C-alpha cells in the first residue's frame, strides 16, 4: 500500500488533512517546518552550471514563506495527531539533511541525500516561473492570501531569491502581469506565487523519487499542480504523430480515481476514532486501488486496441469489491469515483484542480507517473519543442529509467534534451 505526502504551504497542515490521508494511505509524511527551499542552498553554484567543486550557502535560492506563528501551530498539530505518530503512521520528513546547509566544503558539494538533481530543478523552475498563467494559478481562489492584511502578506515574502535573478545571459524572471486588485502588493504577490510554483515542483519530484502520492489540500497549490498536468498533456499530445506509443500512454491520463467524504463529520472525529476505520476491508480496498492504477499504466504501454473495454471491465470489478468499505463508512457519506473518461483534455487536470475542495478525501490519482508529469509539464511547454523525434526518444528512455532510478533518470533526461527544448545546457 502506498503512502502519502502532505506538501508544505505557508501554513501548517490541518488535522483534517491528516485524517483524510490516514483514511486512504498506509502512512502520512509531513514536511519538516524548516524544509522550505527548492534545492539545498549550498548546491546553487552547481545548479547554475559550475562543476561541483565547492558548496557554500550564499543565501536563499527560492524558499517558501511561513506565517508568523507557523512553528507554534505546527507543534499543536503534532499534539493533536500524537497517537498516530507514536504508532508509526505519521512521519515528519525533510527532503535533505538540513544541517548540511551550514557546512562549507571544497572539493565536493554536500547534498544531504537530496533526491533530485538540483540543475534540473533550478532551470525547470526558471522556465515555468516565466509563464504568467502558472503564476496566476498559484493565487487563484486563495481568499486567505488575497484578502489578508498588507502586513500578513508581506510576512510571507522572501525578497532576495537567487533563482529569480538574471544569470549570465538569462534574464531575471518577469513579474506577475495579471490584473490585481491591490497593485501596491504586486511584487509581494509575485514572490508568493513563485515560491508556490517552486514548492509544488519540488513536492511532485520528491514524491516521484520516493514513490509517494502528493496530497495538495490547498486549493491554490492544487491549481498549480493542475497546470503542470495540463502542460504535460499538451506536450504528450504534440508528439503523438511522431510516436503512437504516447497516444496509448495519454489514455492513462483519462483514468482517474478519487474518494469523497463528509468533511464536517470527519473533522469532529478524534484521531483514535479515525484509526479505528483502518479495517481489514480498508486495507484490501487500498491494495486493490493501487493494483488497478498500476495495471492501467502498464496496459497503456502495450499494443492494446481494446484498451477502453479492458479498463472498463477492471473498474467494474474494482467497484464490486469496494462495497464492503462503502458500507462501513456510510455514516461519513463515503463515495468512490473511479472512471475512464472519454474526450479531449486530461481528467487529471480537472480533478487535481478540485482536489483542494471540500469533501475530497484523497488526491486524484491516474495511471501515469508523477515523474512524467514533472518532466513533460514543468520543463516543457508544447510550443518550445523544436525536435519532436529527439523528444519522444528521450521521453521513452526517461520513463524506463524512472522505474527504478528516478534521480538518475531526471539528471540524464535533462542533460540529453536540454538543447532540444531550448534550455541552458548542462553537463
């Protein structure tokens, strides 16, 4: 059974978020309050393209801000969920050993087991953060931020971020250009949006490397994730004429799974009561869900003309087995939605956009991997592809490498296709 990751935001996760995750996944991983950076700061020079001969923390790269009382609220959350944490069901994790950021080195760069390639993350962020539609998505519908006081908003801003400035011939990132009701806070909103984009990218990459499911419970963060899925769909659609394989693979994006529950009822329950709902039927259901999505992903790689028929049969059988769990959770208005959608567009995009809404129990999942979404959606815009043949060759190689060696795959994929997508070259 897979585990879930609750990506960081400017505020600590809510107890309700943890309860939802516990009802869908084996374990729940929560980010350390101090883990806010896109990449380890000491890896900045290496990320910019220099050889890894020294590592020094020269300041913020692109961190995510925090509300003023973040740490105290986080401590209260830990007390609320202590029972589950003592049972080993909840872990507080960091994407790398944070102590390495205070150590200067010559002859090497201490990465602290950071699972992603910093060059890829750095330049992919700079590519995506230039696009106003993605920055706008990072603020869309977030009334807490948009209606907050000036002081509260400014407290979230990291004014100096190395990933945002000019680097050699690569110009500084442009500001948010969409209309705003509070023009005097345009720079602040731009900084917040950039930080959210970087955080979502890192969360997707971290989950791909650790085989976790990211649960974007904040609506604005889910909007950013949705924009990445949409970009990935556009990229894959643009290469299908060169390689029909991707026509089959994109079918996996049209199969989605999501669960719904009554938030008010769940919020009133204690952690002890929630843990009692993790029954034998719950475990069997979770295993069946993971097996279903895995089988659909594998089927989409094969020459199967009757893909829709086979998947529909698999879903029908899965729904029959889900009856016991639905009955056990009737008082919570528990519902399962597993569908194979037809027509244009990615169902992953539409479901991810709604994943932060009231009633969504678990993040919408599809049969295509997070690593593919990260690479195709974050690094590429369909209009930037110059050599479709080279692109599909690298996508195939990358997908194979990701299966067992995500970090290796990300690094080599980016290095090989950097020229094809017009990104700064790395070696």
